[in-house]
């Protein structure tokens, strides 16, 4: 039996332990990186949901404004605004209570 056989065995065990710790370190690093990526993805999904809700609200508002734009062009709107300002048709008679 060679004299350095026990020394090689100890060196081999030390190398295996070092390799184990290096692999464990990389696994831990990957796990932490994965968790932070998942958290960031969750935040981005929440932000996306909020933005989609805002888009829906703005689409509804756009429809309302389009309806208002069409209504403003009608004679009924003009008459309502004129009455609010106190205007009347030339042949219209206004009765005021005493």
C-alpha cells in the first residue's frame, strides 16, 4: 500500500465537500433569482390588470364623448342651451307669474 494513499483519500473528500458547497451556492443563487423574478412578474401582472381596467374606462368615456358630440349637433341641444341663457324664438310668448 502506498504511503500517500490516505492523503489522496482526504484530498478527494475535501474536493467533494468543496464541490458540494459550490453546487449548493449556485442552487441557492438560482432559487433567489427565480423568486425575485416571480415577484417582479406578479407586480407586472398587477400593473397590467390596472392598465387594462384604465383602458376599459377610457373606452367607455370615449363612447360617452362621441354620444355627446353627436347630441351637441342636434337642434334639441341648441334649444336647451338657448333656454338656459334666456333666449326665445321670435314668435314665442313667455308668461311670467306675478
